C-alpha cells in the first residue's frame, strides 16, 4: 500500500513539474512576441492603435497579460503606462506610456 502511494505522489509530482515547465515556456513565448512587435509602436499613435499592434485585444483571455499602471514621482504628476511581461532575466518588459486625456502614446520602452 505504501509503495502505491509513493508511486501516486511521484506521478502527481511529475505532472505538476511538466505543467510548470509548460506554463513557463508559454509565458516566455508570449513575452517574446510582445517584445518583437514593440518596435512597431510609435509615439503619437492612439492607445487603441498601440494595443492593436501589440495584439492586446484579447488580453482578458490571457493569464500573462498587460496591465495599466499609474505611478507618482516626486512631483504631483502621474505617469500612466501599459506594461507587458518581460522575457526571462530581462530587467523590464515592454512599456507603453500614454497621456490619459488624449489617449496618445508618449513613450515606448521595448525591454531592457
């Protein structure tokens, strides 16, 4: 009986390990795709055009998706940007900064 339990737990562990590796590879593939199309996003585009270029229209279906961030610096000015996942060991992912009033792209960072 103990031997059966050990085999069952080993099998569950193997399945869990394969799932983790599969998810990692899938997330890295998506991050690489974002990075490769980032060069096509230009300052002055509308945010909707930038999302279309990035392929972000079905972001709600993806686990590894873009997010809108708002940050404050030392002044009272807010910074708004979309951030996309980074590839493994990259310091940043793709970031698209925009003006919330005009919805125009003001800066694009394609990973670093």
